[in-house]
């Protein structure tokens, strides 16, 4: 379990490799996840109609 052992951190450092015992990026801190509020069964939303197009003003 020294510099020649590929499975240890010390061995990976000496060989210049990465893996489970020596990841490339440091582990990020866990962020507290806030639970999403569950919505009560709401009535289905009414379909929205596109607004009526207004006639363009005529230039005199």
C-alpha cells in the first residue's frame, strides 16, 4: 500500500491518475433541498383564447 498501488490515493498521486479514491473535482457541499409545495387538485385551467386582432388605423 504505497506509491505503486493504483487503488490508493497515494498511488494515484504518484502515477498522476484519477478515480474514486482521488476524484478530479472536489465534492461540492450538499445544498439543503426545500420540498416543493404540493398543489391541491385545482380545476383544469380554461383554455386561453388569443386576443382579437385590432384593425390597423388607416392613414389619410
